[in-house]
C-alpha cells in the first residue's frame, strides 16, 4: 500500500512538461521573467495524519493518568529551577 501512495505522488514526464509550458506562458506575462521557476507549477504533496476519534473512556483515562502523575509528584518552583 505504501508503494502505491508513493507512486501516486511521483511526478511524471507529463507533469514536468505541463509545468514547463505553464511557466513559459507565465514568463510572457510578468515583468521579471527570470523569477518564474518551473518547480513552482508542480503539485506539492503534503501528508496529513488521520484524526482518530477517541471514546469518552479513553479521554477520561488519559486525564486520570495525567493528574495522577501531577499530584503524586508535586515539585516546588525552587526544585524545578535547580535552586
């Protein structure tokens, strides 16, 4: 499955050719043609994490664990600062 995702995101010759044509057209319209780069017309893929739906029990357990650690190990400001 990972291979297919990587294969879908790879740029082909046609992608580069289309980007080259688009950049040449753009260069004919702008004042500073040397600033237009072909790579800016290629699609940039961004991976996003899937959002996991947590149940109420999971959230409650996470809160209990957090506060258990916080209340079981109270530290004063002096100890944290190394004084």
